[in-house]
């Protein structure tokens, strides 16, 4: 769905569904690279923000002159304001931006999810409820198609639930009352915590979960920091503003070990 189509249908109520530091950093990448990961698989995440700067970075990663970038938002139930923001963020860039609603029907959608997701150069996933995101993907077989996209070199990415989606597991606020853990796609080995500086309970929860073995070691990202993975391995650690960090979080002797990874600005 292109910008004009979305705006028209949104007004009609149709889509309201409920709606060299880099080299040094690379040397501190995941010590457990996944040998089964596709060599050309690309994933770009951020802890909490995925704005024009991040989308522009993704566009470059595609290697295309005018890449086709698709936004999907199952975790936010396709909220119209999020989709409008997507098109606004893409407007300054030389990209072909589109949006695909999560709720489809035989009478109105003539393409399958494979045709939709495998026909673009990059896929950006919204934030929101990660638990619901994963359930929707598995129910529709989208999880398997996203793996095909990853294996083909289509760049995947997102922030918050859109960053957590690609890991084996991580921290989530998708359930009532308190933070918990969630199992995700497993394209990237280990765990992840977004919003490391944006939500006061996220950091202590993640540290305790890793220290006690509830979660595997992994990476945490402040809201304005992120990581570029290639072939399942962290290649670049990125910061969109000073003071925003990426952290490697592991455990030793029942104690958490947290290391700030040097980042490069972009």
C-alpha cells in the first residue's frame, strides 16, 4: 500500500484495524557466530527509534539505487499514526516506500505473503506487542517467509519489537503487570533487550535474567543505538546521538557482566 492509498483508506476508516571505531567494535562481536546463518543475511536494529536516519542507512545496505522498502506493523495492530509516520520518515529519501496491513482477506488481497515480502529490498517491522507479533507471524506462516527473505539478502530491521523480533529471545512488556521474556524468530543467536535507557525496569530485569540463566547472553541497545548484523554476526555498532550505547551482556559465576561496545556515529 502506497502513501496516497493509505491516507485515503485511513480517512475512510478502512485501515483502522484496532489499531575507525567500527573496526574496533566489530572485533567485539558475538563470540558465537551462527554457522547456519546465510552469508548475505542482513538485519539492522535500533533499541527504540527507527526514523529517517535509520531508514536511510537501511536503504544503503540494500545496494539498490531506489530500493523498495516495506513497512509491516503487526505488533502495533497497524495503527494509522504509525503508518503515517513511516511515510513521513521515508519522504526525504530516494526510496519506494509501501505498507502492508497485517489483516488480509481473500476477497481484497490477491497476493500471498510470499509475493508481498519477497518482492521488496528491505522490510521494516514496527514496535509494539512482540508476543502478538510472533503469534500473528506463526499463524500465517510469515515467520518462514521472513527467513526466506533473510536468506535472499532482503534487509530486515526495526526498533523495539522490530529489533527483538529477530533474536532467539529477549525482554518484553507484552504481558500485563510486569516485564517478562519472549521467544522470537532466532535468526540472531542469543538474547536482546531494547529500550535499555528508555524504560527504568528494562535494564535490571535483563541483567538479572542473563545472570540467572533465564535468558541467554546477548545485546542491549539504548533507544538511539543499534547494531547491523550480517551473516548472523554483529558487524557494526551504531549510535544516532552521543551517549546512546550498545551493551554486550553476559554472565560469569552467577553475576552479570555488562560491557559497553564502542559505536560509530552515522
